[in-house]
């Protein structure tokens, strides 16, 4: 397990030289789930060696007024050939690799962070587009003075001061402009209010179809489901 960022003194007494205990617990829990799945792969995989098989993004709040933080947890794999014929391989998932991508180092500007999977992000980031006055973003930025103020703070490297609500409103309008025709989900996570969906995932097609079938199903039709008797 490799920790990329340097230790923060506010974690004094809890830092173990690799990752904070709570992060390590999460990382190992997912490793235990991935290990038996990977063990079932016995053919050679043409998979980029520098790309993780699985990646987590963990968003939370550190102790002792540390504030918000974002970590990525990457799980890479290795394969070894078993037998002489070369057609049977053993697949193992390596211990997770932790990297803290937010907050920045002290005195560094607070900007938007992005992470992509699979592979590295391509093209300009949203932060770069904002700083370059990308014309497609003019309309959602100028839609409201409060939104414009939040975007100005982000462009100046003071993202931690920008209103979550105003930035969320901007992002909800900007994503369809930047990625037309693409589906997306969006949520907010705040220390006092927890997680809330702004654009929730669409209901799976199977579940939606099943619900429609149930709606059109006669009440007297035979079923294997347990019937719930009304209260007497």
C-alpha cells in the first residue's frame, strides 16, 4: 500500500505511515470483495499495466477541523502463468494505492479537481475552461449574480469560499452544454447535511418495466409473491 501525499500534522496520533485507519479499512474491505472475483479470471488479459482494474473516489471530512478531503483508491492487478501450456493464468489484485487529490498543499490555490476512469483525463479540465472564458459557459455563469460570484471565486483559486448551492446550479446547467446527449448523475456532500442527490441515477430499465407489468397485472392473477394481508 502506497501513500502519495505527505502526512498532515492534524492527523497526529492516527497516521500509520500508509493511510489513515478509516481509509485503510475501506480500502481493504473492497480488496476482500475484489480478490475472489479476480481469482476466477484464468485467461490472459490485455489490460494496460498503468491503469487500475478498479478505482474508488472517497469524499469525506477529516478530523480536527481538517475540512473536506478527496482521495482516490486504485486497485491494480497482476497475472502469472500456471502450467506449461500458457493457457491458464492466476490473477491477483494488489493492495490499494491511496492518493489525496484535495485539499491542495498549504498556500496553493483551491481549484476544482477532476478524476477520470478509465485512463487519465483528456482535454481541458473544467477549471481550465473557466479560466479561459470558454464561451459555452457564459450563459450558465451569467444566469444569476450569485452564480457569477461563485465562479469568480473558483477562477481566482478560492473554490473553498464558493457557495455549494450556486456552484451546483451552475454545474447542472453546464454539463449538458459540455457533454451534449450524455447521461450524468450529480450529488452534494456536506458535513452538516450529508449526501443528497441533485440528479439521481435513472431507474434501471428492468425495474421500470417490472413496475409497469405489476401495474397492468390483474389482482386475481396467480403469483409466487407473498401476499400482504390488510390489517383487520
